[in-house]
């Protein structure tokens, strides 16, 4: 008998949220917006919860922890002081009146998503393969963002840090540096943290009952 460790109501609520978010995001910002790594983490988390996949939950949690912490620090700094914390304008869109209020409200998933993922890792255990999976996925998404998105959108900051494209490095060199920096600066510390604090998977999980 399958041992469900993620309550059904959480799976349904999370999936319902995603189903509401997708058409709103599509109408407001178009298909390119779904290439943001945070959006991909959100969608993949919905799948991971239904599968109760330790590997997918681990990869999404490890990949989201530090970027989402940075988003929250910047957002709440903006709320309480009127200015972002890092000067990169990462959350300025949350205060842009030209964007629909429903879009900005749905974007508050950045607050609860890392909490849900950390809870998922503590519930299911941490899979040490997560760093490799998330790094490979990130490289694929960064290259797609570079090839198919508009530079002025600067999705995933593949053209420069912050709101505007950078001009101080050739674009391919900057992209290569970004592809190296994200796994090392953001993912590796989270990977080491989860590997230390998360529970060891049960024997039958390690034997391949779940992945």
C-alpha cells in the first residue's frame, strides 16, 4: 500500500492555485513569462507533490531557497522602506500600477513557495542528486531564455543583472558566467544545508520504491 506523506488537500490547493495563475500570467505577460525559473519551480512543484517525488521536491527546494529568500528580502524592504534591498529592481513589478492587481497578487507565491518546498524536503527527505538535476535544468532554461526571449524583458537576467541588459561583457561570456555562478553561489549552499538537516530517506525509498 502506498504511504502518502503529502496530504491530499495540499496537492489539490496547490494545483488549483497554479490553474488560476496560468491564464492570468498568460494574458498579462505572455508565454515568455513562463520561462522564469521561479515559474518553472512552481509548476514542477505541483507535479512533484502529486508524485511525492523526493528527487523533484529536493531539486526545486534546493534551487528556490536562496533566490526566493532574496526575492522576499527585496520585496519586504520595498514594502517597509519604499526601496528594494539590493538595487536590482527584482520586485519593482509588484508595485507597478500598470500591471493588473490580480497578476501581482498571484505573484505572492514567492512568499509561500519556499516554505512549502522546505516542508516537502523535511517530509520526504533530501535526494543528493538534486544539485545535478537542478543545475542541468537551469542551464537549459537559461539558454532557452537567451535564444527565444526579448532582451528588454531580460528573463532570468540572461542579458544582465537587474532590469536592464548589461554592456560591459560580450553577451555569450556573460551568459556563461551566469550559468556557472547560479549553481555555485545559489544552489551549492542550499544543497549542503539540506544534505545536513533533512531526514535520511527510509530504506525502501533508497532501494528504489520512490524517487
